[in-house]
């Protein structure tokens, strides 16, 4: 079942006419209105951007240190691993 949402906000943008024509053509190819096409594309771009920024990225040195710590469970976590774990826990907290 599809969620219904109240549309109460509006955005406006001035764009070159050739871009508007391309967007309208793409929307027509998908059988959508221009507004629906633009909103969907913007929502997807926003989702991807947020997802990319919330991914945990490790440099090669940190990746190796993590792998060594994970492969040797009898060892105490290194201070760097403790800091990384704390950063990870803080990042996954809801805003």
C-alpha cells in the first residue's frame, strides 16, 4: 500500500531551457509529469548523498588494524579501535 503525503512545501529553480526540454523528454519517456520526474530524481540524489556520507570509510592502515584486532579476539582492542568504535556508535545514533 502506498503512503499518501500532504504536499505542503514548494521549491523553485531557474534552469536553462535546453535542460528543461531534456527533463520533460525524460519524464515523458517514463510516463510521468515533469514535476514528478524532478522530485523523484532529487529525492534519489538526496538519498544517495546521505547514504554515501554515512558510510564508514577506513584507510588501508586502519582496515589492516581492524582485521588484525578482529582475528585475534584474545587481544584487548587497541586505543585506535576503541576510538573508531565510539565514533561508529555516535554516528549511528538517530538525530
